[in-house]
C-alpha cells in the first residue's frame, strides 16, 4: 500500500556506522591498539546516523516535537505532552548532538579539508547545518562558532545569537553547494543518505538554505526573500528521488529508531493526536489510514485520536484498545526511512514564495504539486489524489493561500516533528491550544526547550549571557525568528 523507495545506500555501510556509534572517539584514543586517526569515511556516516537517530528518533521527534506540533499524543507516561521535560532527557539531547554527531561531523570535515577532498567536505557541512538548524530552532541562542573546539582548549563555548547561527548556517550551505560536485574522493557506499551521489548533496544544500531562509519570513522578510530566491536559483530538489532520507536496514539490529522503541521495546505510549485526526476527517483526507491505525478493539470502526496534554488518569481512561496508534509506516516498520528533508517541502516553499510575490511561479500549481508529491510518496492512488485536490475545501484560493499552504505543509510534515513544530511557530497554522494538564501559565503551547541544567553549572557565564540577551529561555519564550 505504501511506496517504499530505497536509495542506493549500502546496508553494510549503514550497519557499520550504526555499530560505530557505540565507539566514541575517546575510547579509540585511549586504546593503544586502535588507530589514532579515524578517516572521514567512518566519521561522516557515524555522525550522520547519530544526528538522525537523535532528531528523528524515539527521543526528540517521538517524545517531544511531534507532541508539541500535535501530530502525536501520549496515552501513558504523558509528562512531555503537557510540557514536563525530564532534565536528563534535555541534557541527553544536547550532549548527544554536541559530543556525538557534531563532533564526528566536525572531525570528518577537518580531515577531509586536510586531504583536499571537496566531495567529502560538502556533505559534512550540509549535515552540520541540518543539525545546528534543528538545535537552534529548539534552543534559540546556542554555541556555534566556538562549538566542538575542545581540541583548541575551548571548554566553555560562548553562545551565538540565533541571528548569527542562521547566518552561519547559510554560509555553511553556500560553501557546501560551491564545493559540490567537486573532484576527487567522496564517501561512496559509506554515505548513508545518497550512497555517494554528490550532485544530490548539492541540491540538498540549496534546499536547506531555502528552508532556513523561509524561516525568517516574519522576522526579516527582505532577508528571507533574498535567501529563498538565491537557493531556488542555485538548484533544489526536483523530484522524490532527490529528497534526503536515511533508510534503515530493518535487519533486527539496525532498525528504525521509533520501531525499536515501539516494537522491540514493547512500548505502547503514543497515539495519533486528535488535532490531526479531526483535521484530516474535516478535509476528507486520504492520508488518515496512513497516519493512523484503527483501534485494536473491533467494536471501534473509526480512527480515534487522543487530545494532547491530558492528565495521566484521563489519558489512561480512553483505553489503549479504543484509540488509534500512529500509522504503521511511522512507528511500526523496521525499514521505514527517516526523512531529513522532502521534495514536497521544497514545493511548499516554492508555493509560498510565489504567493508572497517573491517569484513568478504559480502558487496554485506548486501547492497542488506539493500535496500530490506527499501522497504519491505514501502510495495513495492517483484517483484519490485527484478527488482530494478537487474538493472546495482544498482547492487553492489566493485570498487565503498562505493559510492553505501552511496547513497542508503541517499535515505533510507528519513524522518530521521538529519541522512541523517550527512551521507551526512560524505561521500560526493550524491554531493549536494547550491541553488541560499543561504546566504553562497562562496555559499555552510550548515554543522552545529550556537549556540543560548542566550548562548552568559548567558553562554558567555563557549560559546566563544567552538567557539575558533573549529576555528569558522558558518553554513559553520565543526564539529570535518566532515573531508574534
């Protein structure tokens, strides 16, 4: 029923990267029998897989951003759904990304530069930009220019403003696109995203630049327009084959991380959000059977979502067997891909740019093409797509085009919680409300992560300066680009 599109990445290379994630560089350096210098061919896939595991895995997306975007909801162990974040979890995200993924990617970049290998430098820069982008969107000001420089004696890195982080991400992506496709050695089968296809890494770099450029639309529309137009002109994704996906082998050892949590771990914590179910039902949307499963109780014959932010006892009373788990492909399939950036997101970016008058393209056409691409990727029959696009509630209306684009983009980002949460904050669509047990006062949907407690202890001066500069860093405070 679903269109499973596997890239040319070698399963063996991904398995090597996954197994290597358990072997930190510190251990390698402490082992006199191990090589003292690890090459980019190991560091890059290791860093890439680690970043995707954290951001698209059972920690960040499943237990945090997909809840806050109201794609998923929790029916048991519901703390994160009403914004009670365990300090150890928050610290774990921060440390895993900085000390794990970003350190590996930084080391891969440095070694590739030293070896004059532009086809290895470029992808490392793209993955660093993707990782830093997800992090700054959740934490605001973060260590960026002085991050991962412990070998230079930087143990208390300063926090860059989010404005500077975004400028740095753009510069990183422009450099990457300029290097690719270059000459000489690439990653080949060690590349877990594109299997060594450097031309697609170039498109990914430009597409990411468009993503982060559009993020500034309400903060600095002039800069947003400049970034988006430049990125589109440079060359972005042009088909589903271009989009950035990490395909998990599904071999029982290297499975999709959410599958590992739900199936291997025998957990049953999550359900599709009632917000998503109600939205899809209202639009008669054929994606509902893909996004949710029918309740296991045979007496319940419709899809039943769970309200976000319920108290534990209220959530439990709804019944595990009478509510809908998230779709099989998004949480119960071992070899499902993790999407870093999709072709349909690029189409929505182009549609919004056209609707804003930034380009001469036709917004209505791109809007419909974006919906179609998302549905085709899921494997929805063409006849159902045509019928959906013909509905009065879906047909593009220029008088409310930006709202329609935002809503459909939010729907299509299912399974990409960090992006859905960022887009909701940027656009305000759909209108989300906090659940009854929300700890925010006054009650409202969370807008960011607080900084890890360990930063307040080990990097206090930099932490305190960042909090002061932003006017606070509580979960209801806004990051720089999140303008009312």
